[in-house]
């Protein structure tokens, strides 16, 4: 079983070091041709194969996939898809390097191992120069190290100075950059979009040649990068997800401010009606009834004695004439009037009298509101 696992690891590393391939486990071959499906050994699960690959192949192979495929009853096979790796060279279980040649693995010669390393490096330029814009108003030039090794002694050669404000070249593009570490990024402000695109007959397209020393190869490398700002002409501004989130948040804050302004207006309008010079104009009765409402209890009726006309008008929703001193206010100025006296006021209706009885306290005589009008009883 260990020999079988070693062979699997060597096969997979050889595929990755070459052009990739597919390895099928659980199929019997004769003369390199499949003849039957034997299925997997019960110990060779997908998880177990994954552990073998992780422990016996170095470095790991990105993009490798293991897929179980059901076969005949009680039998299944594993398909291992191995990509052409850019992290080469990969060692097998015996710490040797292999490549795939037809149906067999062959150990790599020293020069082949060096070629594989160059494959990895050639696919990953260190210094990358690219155009950028900011808010559709400004242009910029980004310089970054997109590789895994430092770049040293970097120099630049631009096809035009028109890209810079006032055609004043940044110092780094004149004297160069001594060192640029992996992941390091620099941004240089360019000319405004309006000036760069002022002449429609002159395309805003430039090139920059970059030369640097690769810290691992210890040899000079050069690239020519296009700065195609012409692609941005007449285009719309593209906001990042964070910028869109900030815009949404700004809109929400605006709505909140408008709501607060409306609430503040309501407070300014109604608060003076609740608060007077001596403190709260809410009576102890009102506060007690608020507590009763919260507790689910009944509301205590108001005493009409000394009640102002404005209070009668608000509580009963009646015309001012019926609430004035000549009417309800005067009737309860010094005593509690009887229901008969209330019912005889000009403008009093059965509906208003019913609301009066629900809201205010009267003496021990009550008034009934019937279909025929107002009647009294003790």
C-alpha cells in the first residue's frame, strides 16, 4: 500500500511539472489501456488520497481536484485532475523531481529543473505599471510589485511627458527606484482628465519601459507596459463597493436628518403646550391615568370644576361657542352642574352629551342618551 501511495504522489507531481493531466484510480489497465473497473480499496477514500498528496508532494499544487465517480454496484473510482502548475518544480514522495513522458515518469535533469523555475518566474513579472483614474477627474499611474521577490534598481522610460501635470516628471521616474518589495504599491498623480482629453485628435495613449534587477535571478529584466488612458475617454465613473456603500449610507443619513428635523418641528410646536413656566402643565390626574393605561386599567374621568373653555373644546371636539364662559366654562366655574343643566345648553346634542359623560365627572344624577333625545333620572 505504501508503494502504491508513493507511485500516486510521483505521478501527480510529474503531471504538475509537465502540462497537467488526469489520473484515474480504480481502473485496471493492460498495455496502458483500461480493461476493467476494479473499484477502490476500502482504505483509499477521497480524504485519504488528499492526505497522501498533501504529505508527499512539495510544494502543494494549487487547483488540484479529486472527484469520486460511482461505478458498478459497490465499486467507485477517483478522478484526480492535475493542472499545469505555475508553482513548479514539485517534488514527489522520494524528494525527486519528475516529468511525464508518454505513460511513464522520468526524473528531471538539472537543467530541466532550472527551466521549470524559469517558467514560474516568467509568468510573474515583478514590476507592473498600469493606468488609473480617480472619480473621473484625475488620472494616475500605479507602480507595484506583483511578484514574490524584491525588485531592485528600477528605471523608467516614458514615451511622453504629457501625462504629468505641467509635464513635470515625478522624481522617481527620473532617478529611478532603488528597491520595491513584494506587494508594495506606489501611485503618482497624472494630468486631469479634462486636459488629457482636451484634444480629441491626440490619443491619450502612452508606453513606459521598466527595467529592474530580479533579486532571485540576479539578472536584469525589462517589460514595456501600455498606459491606455484613451479607453477612459467619455466613459462613466465606476465606484467601488466601498464607495457605493458610503453613498448609500449618505442617503440614509440624509433621510434620518430629515426625519429628525420633522420630529424637532413637532416638538417645538407641541412641547410648549405641555410645559409651562412652573414646569409640567400635565396634572397629577393625567400622569396617574398614563400609568393606568400602561397597566391596562381604566381611565379616571376628569373633574369639570374650574375647567377652561379650551379644555372643553379639545376634550369634546366641540365648537368654541359651546365651550365659552357663557356655556360650559361658566356652568362649572364654581360648582358641578347637573346633567339636566348641561343638556339644556344651546348647541348641546345627544352625541356631545354622551362624550361629556364618558370624559367628565357629574353629580350622582346621570343622563341617558336615547333615540328620542335627552332624558334624566336619579
